[in-house]
């Protein structure tokens, strides 16, 4: 280790703040605390299978980095295909140590998944793919059909030789690209977000400001490691803070959600979280007799992100798990996106989430008016305020002028966490990352594509700009309609609806897809959906498609892929094998060969 490294402090938070790259950060950690455990992997979500100390992670990353340096050049792109576990973390850090840009992706299972993978490889120009022997053995027989993948150099990392002494410093700087985060494609064609070392470290400071976790704290993660929330929020943040992270497979969480809470109990975890659906799933699946075995009193930060954070979900979870020591003020709602590395805004640790009550008709008119009656109120959970030096603006999508407080517009973001753009896509980079406010010329800003407003210094997200449903000149947010559908009949699965608009008869019309329980009386469900949507939203549903459970396409963070639903609805496909990068059944099911239970053309409800 260089002499300059020996003079550094003991590897605590201050040294993390001083680090210019993740390589520098891990080397400091490994020197100061080589035997401290940083990651533990739970086989089947329960038993410890393997763990890594800071020293072991550094040694394995140097060994793999040296091997990669022997077959690649700095700046090359390397695809990462790994199952959940510690091998992915070693491979990711090995790429950084080699000066190679990592391209995380999920391991494919079907031929059409390989088409998606081929598109990513082609876009990124990846020349190397790192994986395991079992995964490569499944992929190899199919490579002949995919010439874009056949030309990639495939390398397995199950048994890497101890070449750590041959490793060479790659000369990385803060502005050096660390990895490409391919977006989920929930609202369009996936693109490779260029994330630098400086972006990652800047966002880690934001996460630290929001979470307030200390050194030697414990985190628990079940989110996919190739997803930005799982990778940046749960793998890199413990490394940044000098913490210990307990990792389990998303599939094992889905099979038995109580495993997540048992791990928090066992390891006295202080930080853990996930999308809204994860908390709902625990309420539905954790049995009363299991509550007595849980102690969640150590859980200081229960963060919630991705698509809408629902007040009802927070209420149900807090009430259900209060006997286990969980308190509502543990919840920490937040807002973020891959283009801003991860976190943009967040609630405050130790303070219960702020909820605003909006008049539904005011949001349709693109403004927030507080409701004085529960009859017309739409509760909105705040995503907190901007963090540190991050600037968040609300901008009119037509005039590009900044909105007044309370007006709904597009969320624009600027600051050190905003990524460098989309890989090899200058047109989309200019459109998305180089926006300027009309009149003032302030910028550049990242255009998030999300709609929201500021109220009392808090950011409220109302929906996706591309998902907004406009019928007869009125704005309708799909998540509002989806919640109405979920609550209209017991047979409709929670978090199992998609609402979108189609062009028919020269006007926009509403279509609803919903997952229903087996054995449901289909006619009753169809009537209940139409009646509820007509009553609460004054809308006629053109078509309703009822599907078996776990059939709707979702991203790896649990978001409903409404545009994928629309595309397949228009194509009238009932046998779908792939919906993009996140068609994996983790974490909340994917659209794999859904069974259409019932379809009904829209007729007004009398």
C-alpha cells in the first residue's frame, strides 16, 4: 500500500468524505479495518452462507482487477451477470479496480431475455462479460442465435487466481465513469445512465444526511443488486459508512416476507427498506403467531421509495408491527431516480412522514389546494426536501418557466449527483440533462419526467409525465385509478393494477388491467371496477382485462410497467415472454405467460 495511504485517519466517515473514488475508499477501509465484516449473505434468506471483510473484499477486487486488466483496457465496458450474492459485489469492485466500466444486468432465463441483453451489450459496446460457471453453462447453448453476444469475451469468476500483487492502479479520478445503470424502461426504451465515481460519492453524502446512520451500524438488503436502490443504497452505502450489510435474495424475501423482518431482528439492523409493495406484502403475509418472534425496535430508518408511497400502506404496516417495536417515525419516504444516481429528496430521520390532503379536482387542474373534507381528499405522502446542495425545481412543461409554490409541474434537479448523461446518446442527453429555465436561464437541470409540487418546503410526487391520462381535458393520475380498482372488490390483488389510456374513436379512453385471485366471480369484479371508476373519477372504462396473480410486468423495484402493459394490450398479446430488462420475477412477479381471466368492452354502468 502506498505510503500516502498509511498516513490517513482510521478509516471512519471523515476518510470516506475525503476519498475521490470508490477505489480509494475501499483501500482506506481495508487498511484501517481489514478484519471488520462488511457483507454477509444469507442462503435461503436465513442461514449465513458467506461473508466478506473489508480486507477480503479489497484483496479479491485487486485479484480480479488484475485479471481484467490483462484482457481489457481502461474505459472498456464489462457486462455483469450474477445471481444474488457476494460474487456480484466482488465483480463490481473488480471492474472499478481495473478501470473498466461495469454494466450490471440480471441473468437471463429465456431467449427473448437474451434479445434484451444483446441490445444492452450493443448499446454499451461491451467487450467482456463476467459471470459464474452455472450461468454461462445455461447461456452458451443459445449464443449461436445471438451474434451480438457471441462476440463478447465471456469470463467466469468462480475461481480467480490470487493475482492481487499484479494489480496496477487504474488512475481513476472523480469524473471517471464507474458504471452504466440501464434504466428499467418502465416508460420508454432503456438507456445507459453514465454514473461517475464523483456522482456516487456525492450521492452517498446525501444518503448519509438523510439516513443519519453511524459507523458499525447494520443494514439489511433484499433488493436486486443490479438495481440502483439495491446497489447504491444498500451495497455502496455500508461501504461508504463503514457499516455491515446483510444481504438476501429477492426471491427468498418474496417467498417468505417474514425473512426480511427476521433478519432485522437477528442482526439488530438500523437501516433497511424497499418500495411500497414490500411493506404491503409483509402486512398480508406475516402471520399473527410470527409477530411474537420479531423485535423491530432497532429499525431507525425504514426507507420507502419507487412508485407511489401510500399513506394507507404506512398506516397498516405501523399498526400491524407496533407490537414488535416498530414506530411510525421510523418511516423515511424518499424520491430519486437513476439519472440523479439515486436519492434526490428525503424525509427526516425520527420524524413521521408528512401527509398533505389535496382536493382531487385541484390536481386535475395542475395545482395543489388543501382539502377541508375527507370526501374529495387525496392523501399525498411527502418525499421530504432536497438534500445538501441539491436544487429541486418545479417547472411548467409547456412554458419551461418555474412554477409558483403549489403548482404542479415537472420535477427538475441539479447538483453533483446528476449523472453525466446517457451513454452514446447525445440527443437524449441534451434533452434530459441540459434543460434551462425560461426567463432566468438557470441551469442546466435534469428533467426527471416526474410530476409534482412543492408545499411547505416538501416535495410531493403526483405521477409520471408520460403516464398522465388526459381525458376530455382533465388530468387523471393512473395510481389514483389503480388504488380505486384495488379497493373496489376483495378479489383484486393489492398493487396489482395498471391504468393507461388508448386512442380510440378519435379520443383518449381508459383501459384497466388487474390481477385477481383464482376462483373470483369475474362478472362481479368487472361490474365493481366500472362502478367504482365511474363513481370516484367520473370516467367510463373502455376495457378491463383481468389477469391471474403475478402477471403484470414490473421493474426490479416493484414498479408497474404501464407502457409495457399498453404495448401488449395494443398488440392483443396474451402470451408474453419478455417485457424488458426487469422481466425477472423478482421482486414482485413479471409478466410471464399470463392467463387472461376475462375481458370486457366498456359499457356505461347504469
